[in-house]
C-alpha cells in the first residue's frame, strides 16, 4: 500500500466552503482517505510526502467544454493539423497534454472532426500518452447550413436526428452535442433563432437518454433554451438569452426558474461571460425587478446563481489553448468579483457532476479519486497563481512536476 501525504499551504476542496490553511490530503492507493490539519496527520506511516506548504492545492480542474481536436486558423500549427485525420489526432494529443500540464485532469469535448476525439480519448486511456480523462461527443449534431456544420454531422428532421444519435452511440461517444440554435462563426446561421423545433429537440434528447447518454445543447437564443429545457436537456452551453430582434436580450425569469428546479447545468464560457453584454448581444431597456441591468453574462445569471443553479465555468478552447483554462479562472476571480472557492467549485465539483462523475472526482474529500493540482502561491490573495501550475496528480500519481509532464518513473513522457 502507498500512503502519500500532500502538505498544502492553502487547500480548496472543491466545495463552496472557505479554504483551509496548513492542511494535508492523505492518499492511499490513489484514493483520498483523510483531509486534516497538518499537525494532526500521522506522518510516520507515509511512504511519500509532497511539500506544498507554500502553494495552493485544488481538485484537478474539470473543463466541461473544450474542442481538443479542432482549431482556429490563427493557432500555430493548425494549418498543418487541419489538413488530415492524423493531423487532428496529433493536435488533439498536444492539446490534451498541454491541458494536463496546466492543471486540468478531466475534459468534456464538445465537438471535433469526425471521430478523432474518440481516438484521442482512447489513446490517453491506454496510459501511453499523458492527458486528462476525456468524455467526448465525436462530431456535434447540427442542421444543413447550421452552426458548426463544417465540423459536425447534419440532421434535418426527427428521423435523421434519431439516426445520428444511434450511429454515434454505436461509435462509442460519451454524450451528444446538439446545436439547438445558430452561432456566430458561420456564414449561414442565425444565432437568434432555434435550428430545431420542440419536437426535434425532444426526439434527440429523448433517444439519447434512452441509450444512456447525456446531451449538451448549444443555445444562444432564448427560444432554443426553452425548447431544450422542455425536452429535458442536461447541459445548456452558453445560455445567452438572445432575443429574436438584433440587439435584444430576452431573459425569461420563469424559464430560469425551471433551469434551477430541473437541475439543468449551465455551461458558461469564462471569456464570453466576462465580456460586456452591450458589446455583443445588445440589451433590453427594461429590467423589471432588477436594480441595475446586467453588465455581462455572469450578471445575467445572477438569479440562477442566487437560487443555487448548477452553473459551471468552461474554456470552450481549442487544441493547445486548452491550457489557458486556469488563467481564465484567474480572470473570473478578479473581474467577476467572486471568491476563489466559488471559482474552484464551478471548475471542479459542478462540472464533475455534469459529467456524471461527481462521486468520483471534483472534490478532495475522503473516498474521491486523488486527482489534484498544485498552483504557485496563495490563490486567495493572488488568483494569477492559477497560471503557474506546479504539480498535477492523477489517481495519486504525480504526472506533472515543476510544470512539466513526467511519467511515474520521473522522466519526460
Ligand atoms: Zn464550443
């Protein structure tokens, strides 16, 4: 049996509780067995000690919205990677490795070219290549002339939607990603209108659930959010509450209440959430019952947050930019004015629940798998420490040391 004591200057355990100082996480055979004050821990039986008394320890971060094997044309290397399936695979492995080195131990991929993300997932699962645990949807499902149609599979009616869900199930995906509304990066789509009607959303979500898969719906427009929630959606991505008329937000308080009551996860991409609403989405003039109109998407979700809604933070990043997730969390802590424990909670425990892994990972409490990340300094006073990942542990094994990926034996992977 191995018994590792990880000494922590500051410890965020992933729950919405204040951090502990001078704490220790005790790990036996890859599982957290005790979290206690440093002075209370029996060091005599420890087979290894990791001294992070000058640093901050968090659960391994969980980024529930990434595109590991997809890229932007301004990313170094993408020109080459975007040309072939092998390129997408190599790009995905590089992204996975970069995410791990930055402190991310689990990701949910929300769309890539073909089935390459399944291959990246499986390559990492062999243990031969370093990376976070992955949950993948393969390609996203969208309409002809729909959002992301160039990286997705198309389905234009109920029959086609059921067929796509069944084909992806056979291929081995972990969840389904549906583009319920248009987006802002393609020439054809309308981000302010749904792409699927209520019957179509009910077909895709119902069939996925029957087959044991959860569904993530990309939703810019409020009408798409409404259709997805009524159909039993698991996660609403973006949740932008766009009105049909350009320049309007169409926030619906009753629908927000349903999101909370039904336990729907709301996936907020940090960078877009910080950006001023008026800059991009427009604003309604009347905000009944609100003292001040919301300045950004975070404030737009203040009623859902106050009611205990399951809001998670994600990066929505591509390839090696997956590594920026912790830096985005530093921005959330600074610019959204929320406590670091809430930032960590929304980037570990909540997304772990969204992935159906809430009893295995996402928090550092006895019985959980010992996935944890160590960041320089004290994140309470200096959130920028999120950008300096010192160590990462997966299942009680140190896989990143001094910011570099290592194999368990200690050499470079
Ligand atoms: Zn995305």
